[in-house]
C-alpha cells in the first residue's frame, strides 16, 4: 500500500451530484465547492436527497470552434457532430502522443479538470479536515498534462459546469449507462479525428466508462488512470438490501423536476452488469499500464444528518470503498496503486499532481525510445531502461556498423529475469538499426536496464 506517490492497492468511486441552485451564487466559490463535493460524495450512499438543494436551470451555451479537424492540432474548443446528428463539446490542447482523454465523473463537465475547479475544491477542504495543509501548489490536470502530451476533455450530455450552466453537449434521454457513454466517447473521437491509441483518465463514474471503453476497444487504449473510480465491486461488497436502497435513493436524487435539460441519471446496476460482461469477454491485457488513485481522506457525514434506515454507516462505506479499490487494482498484474492522503473523492482537483504524475509514468511506458550502441566496428553495447515498466514499447538501437549482429540481451540484475519480454526483434535500414518491442512490469525499480551486446557477424 502506498500513500501519495506509493504504489500497490486498489480504487473505486461513487456517482457524483450536480451543484446547488444558481440562486446561491452569492456564496463564496469555496462554499459552493464544499457543498458540491459533499453532495456528490453522499450520492453514493443515497443520502443527498436529505442534504442538497437541486441545481438551477441555465440557458444553453453556444460554443464556437474550428471544424473537427481542428481537434487534432493546437488549442481546440467546439461542438463536434457525431453520427445521428447530436453534437458533443470537446476541448483539446498540447501536442504529442498518445493523446490523453479526460473522462469526468457523474455530474461534471470538462471544466472539472481546470484551474477554477482546482482552486474552489482545495479551498473547502480545511473546513472539514482541520490541520490539512492546503492548498497544493501546481497546475490543474488539463494544463499540467498539456505540457506532456496532447490532452482532450469533453462534456457528457446532461451534466453541469462549475457555474451551474448545463452541459455544452446536446442532451439525451435518461437514464444513461457506462455502455452508452463509452459509445458516445468512441463516436466523438472518431468524428473529431483524434488519433489513437488513447491514454484514458477517468474519475468516478467516468472511471467505469474508461475501463469499459478499454475492454470494448482494447487496441485503442494505451493506458488507464482510475481516479477514485466507480466499480462493480462496490455493489458486491454491500448486501442486496443495502445496495438496493442506495441505488433507489440515488436515482430519486437525480430525478429533480423543473430542470431543463434534466440531470444525468446513471443506471449503475446496468453499467456494472455491462462491465462484468465486458471483462469476462475481454479482460484488460496484463501488460496494460494502469494506475489506481484512491482517496485517502474518509467520508465524513454531518453529525446531525439523519440516516435512512438500513443504510450502512460512514465507517462501513469507507471500508467497502477501499476494498473495492483493492480489487480494482488487482485486475492488472503489478498495477500501481496510490493513496491520495490529502484528497477526498475529487483527487484531480485536490491533488492534481498525482494525476499528472500518473500520466507521466504511463507515457514513459508506451512512448518509443531510441538509443545508440556504444563501441566500434567490431562490437558495441546499448542500454535500454526498464525502470517503471514498458507496454508494447517500441525501441530502436542505432548501430555503429552494418556488420554488427545481436549476440546477447541480459538484464543488469538477476532479479529482473522473467520481469520483461522482447518481441518483433529485427535488423533494418541495411543493418544500421536494430528494432524491438518491449514489455516490462510496472513495478520494475529505478536503475534497471537491459544490456544489448552486438558483435561483427554475431547475429547472422
């Protein structure tokens, strides 16, 4: 088990809840964030109907942006038409690959990954957790990841922005499932011509969508980062009676009359069933880079909040949630599990550097590498790092002479034997380069590497 930058545990999350009435705009931003954060956390326990006020209606937003081709390069923000005529709001920035796709949780739009969300959510935490040292410095997830590679975020239909405006995407009939949401994401990325494979970062219900996407379209996914993600294991760990009560209250909670368009209602039971079928048919590949981020701060319920009969208490919910996260991380061998000590459910706003660091680590695992073979015309050696693992990573060794051939590949540590695998090894470009594919477990320690030895006519 790890905290903050530690690794080895498991993650999960709850459906979140839209914010309070727009008429409460006189409140300080951090008060809105505090109430919103607590409200969405309570939603998983079916308690929000006893605590939060409904979100206010707002005028639809018209967004302009270039054609869909603009989503491939530069800063892009616009509505992209998908098959069937609906339009989904997408924004992208940065350059490089693979492209990171940010999938927001239930109730949230693309702006949950931005600077305003980071500021608002951090301001509210010390009130609930005295002694917590905040704010955490550094960029928000969208800006931080854009420094590393291309990154895109989008509004799912019927969710809300931080200022309570409705989603900039066309609304859809409710309820929705992780399957319908994954299909929307697939259609959006194709229509916007965003090249894959993708590194998916999913928060809460968005984490379930991202994992279902990875099982449904495995060749399009280069890595997964689960940010306190919802899992089917949460249902398994409650009694049928407890889960039925939680689900009923959560649906009633989101079925708020008088809001146009209506709020997103996530059919979690159907979504969990979809995930169970998908992982049975197409389990996540063992070499898939996967980081599970789990909240470290416990769910805290107001002492005067009435508890519906039969609902588990906060201690039980915290224990069940952590166990579900452990089971999630166990789906992929050597998945990295990080406990965010200063975060509740919204790790991406409260400790955004953990999300950014997870993306950085996975980029290192999948991006191609080129090294030079040191030596002369008779022999040379090249070192290729294994630290942090590798997943279908493509490598090229530039040889010092076209007469050289591979004679051996050895790890620098005996303990690394069996922790890596090579494939598609071949000479190319008239013998001036040696190409290979590499897989290595994510837990491979620092200063670990392979030594490739080449000698004249040795590999022929």
